[in-house]
């Protein structure tokens, strides 16, 4: 048994089997980078094993006085990172009082991910086309204004110091502007070509929807060339960042930002949420037994 604290990756989950497989592939990548650390994976919803089962499994395998570090595989820290995962950790602490549970920061807007974004956009756009190409960064979309604002910050970061004439942000669900609106804004601003960057770790229903909506827009506007770049994917750069978040948590450097939390700050339009309880999103399918996908081995360092 290894003495290093265990690392549990908390992933959103997907109805798409390929997306779930990519999450397990990333866990394997993390384990390969850290052979002395036990690495496991749990899902917040939609995919097995549920986070609650993964937390319990690590606690029971490691026994009392062990330490589990939970790293949320989340790009933008919204409700899942701020409420659902902490609630699961709280319940695990109650069920396993002898086990220490630490919570790391979400992946966030890290330099490693910006570098990957540059790679994906470079692969989707020939150098001579960049001066006439607008970029649309597309996120999942949340009901958290703080997290949504981070996508617009990402758009600005991708514009600074680069030769893209335009970089805009849009969302595939929950909030506006949606993908068609973002594409049309770039068209109206004069982009002859648009490169769409899905700000997703893995494929899935929503990532595929971006391709569908981009194709529909291109068909309706033949004067605009629309290309969709690759998403981030289960690559070494993401694995290294997840491992960095693990070590930051061990050093006590992890801190979930609450500076613009709607439960603490009276944000315009969200004033009624100040001081209200943070209720975890219900997951009725969160079974207490393991449905580990066939053919995908458990990951241990």
C-alpha cells in the first residue's frame, strides 16, 4: 500500500460512452505520471461509478488515518465544483471520520490549457487565414455568473498577444449568448472565416451539438467558412495540471474562489441568492454500487 495520499478525480459524467472512456483515459494518464499515488475516478452524475462510491471505496481500501485528495476535473468552477463535489466530500467525512479528505481547485484558466487552446486553433486554421478568422470559444454554460464570466476572460486571453482579429465567447446551453448568436455576431463584425473552439475536456452530447450547430450555421451562411477545432482531450498537459492541483492541495495552496459567489455577493439579477442555502444538485441515479464500464480497468498508481 502506498503512503502518499490518494488522488480522486471528480468528473462531470456524460451520456456519451466515448466521453466517459476519455475520462478514464485521463485518469490512466495521471496515474502514469505519478506511479507512487493511487488514482481513481468518480462521476458527479450520468456515469458510473458515482463520486460517492469512489470516495467510499478509497476510504475503505486505505483504512483509517488515510488521506484522499479530490481534484475536480472542471474547467469553469460553477455549481458542481462549488456545491455538489463539496457536499459529497462532506458526506464522506461523516461516513469515514478517520479519513482526511482535501479538496483541490478546479483546473481553471491555467497556462497549460491556454497552450492547448492555441494548439487546437492552430490545427484548425492555416497561418495565411488567421487575419480573416474570428474565433468563437464555446463553453458548457451554467447558471453561475462567475463561471460564465471566466469564459469571456478566456476569450480575452486568447486574443491578447495573438493575431486573431476577433475572439468571442458563447455557450452551448443554460445561458446566452448561444452558439448561433456567437457565430452571427462574428459574421456581422466582418469575419470571413470562423474557428470554433469547444472549451470541453472530453467529447459528449454537448460537444457534438457544437459541431451540429456550426454546420447548420455554415449551411445557412455560405459566405462564411466555419471550422470546429478539437476540444482539449485526455492529453498529458491536462493530466499534469490535475496532478499539479493535487500537490497544491497537499501544500494548502488550494482555495475555491468565493469573491464573486452569488451566495455571498449581491450580484445584479441574483440578489435573492445571497445567504440562501447551497443545495447540491439531486442525482437520483447515484447508486451506491459500482457500475464500472466493462473493458475499462480501474486505475491505481
